[in-house]
């Protein structure tokens, strides 16, 4: 929005980040309606995303976005992380509730805080152990609730969600290592392209020709949930503070829980609500630190500190 006031630009940024998070919150619903195995769904998601982005580069005459210079090895690594991220995420949706899958995946910010000091030399924040304790206590509660609900498959589903958080964190740390070297569109295109190659053996698992509805759902996952969603998110965070963007991404689990309840009648147990709250609290502590969370808690309860 060229020429817009700073306030209007900031508002547009908030809307873009929130819209991206809301779009991602509906992924689980789409996956439930696609009658394919998780590896095949993951393949078509990254495949269609790469096609859409590559077509965008060509149609807009921005062929320079295909250039990646000497960043091939790290893009390859990020593509591997992306393939594992979405493969585990789609298995989580099949094995447990949508709410549990998404909440377990939201341990990613805590994993980033743990891994970054070892992998890219960032300082370990004093708040990280607190965030770790909160987040994994939350995951334990979510898993406990799922075991009493449906036994071992649900527990494995929560663990798949946790694995999603780990691989998303690895991809985030890797992206920090090449920040500023390449446009976001280029990184996303090659991440999806590499992930597509890795997941391509999943095509052998498909028997028969998918229906038009399945093709439409798969294309939407690639074009809307991936290409458009990532584009909205990165354009939005360019207009707002990173901390504000971090809060708005929690629209994703909120949308996921609401849609799962409305469409599939998946009403979370109290352990899921409490566990989810602890996971979100862990993410907040990671982003803002313990002192900020303490001040927020005091304000929420209408108290003042002396």
C-alpha cells in the first residue's frame, strides 16, 4: 500500500498476518476430506505450491527469483525439513484430533529458542527453560487427554505433532541463517521443490485417479494455504512488530479448534484446553520473556504491582 499512512499500513499488516494464520488454521479440515495417505497429500501440497510460485515468477517477468546463488546446500536442507514437517503434520491429523495436532505443533517457538544457540550461535535466553517447562507440560496434558480418549493412535498423533514443531523449528533456524540473502518467494519455491522430490515416491501409493473434489482440495492446499498464506504472512510482518505478529499467529490454533468443533464435533477435553494454554504460554514466554508475561497476567486480573 504505497503512500498509505503508517497507521493504515500497520493495520493492513495486522490483517495480513491474521488472515495467513486463519488460512493455516483450516488445513486440518481440508486434510480430513482428502482420501489419500499423508505422504501423497504432502507431495501435492508442495508440488502445487511450487507450480504456482514458478508460474508467478514467469508470468510477472521476475525470472531473477529463480536464482539461488551459493545457497543451494541450505535450501536443500530446508526442503528436507519441510518435507518432514508436513508429512508428520498430516499424519497427526489422521491419528488424533485437529486441536491436539495443531497445539502440539505450536511447541515450535520453544524448539527454536533451544536450537538457535547451538546451531547459529544466538544467545540462550534465561526465559527458555521456563518456556520449555510450560510447553512440554502442556504437550503432556494434551497427550494424556488423548490417551484416555482413544489410546495409542492418539498418543502417536500428538508425538507426530511434536515432531512437526521440531522440524518447523529447524526450518526456522535455517531460514535465519540465510536471512537477507534471498527473497522469501525464492526460498519458499525451492523448499517446496526439494520437498516435492523427496515426497514423490508417495505417488506409488495412489490407486486409481483422485476425484475432482480431491484435486480441488489438493490445489487449494498448495495455492492458498502455502503460496498465498506464506506471501500474506511475510508481507504482513514487514509492516508490524515481530512481537505483534507472533501473537497474531495464535489465531491458527484458535481457528483450528473452532472449525474442528463445528465440522467434526471434536470438542476438546479439559486437559486439551489446559495443555493448549500452557503451550501458548510457553510460546509467549519465548517471544516476550518472563517479565512481559508477568505484567500481562497482573493486568488481566486487574491488579497492580508495588
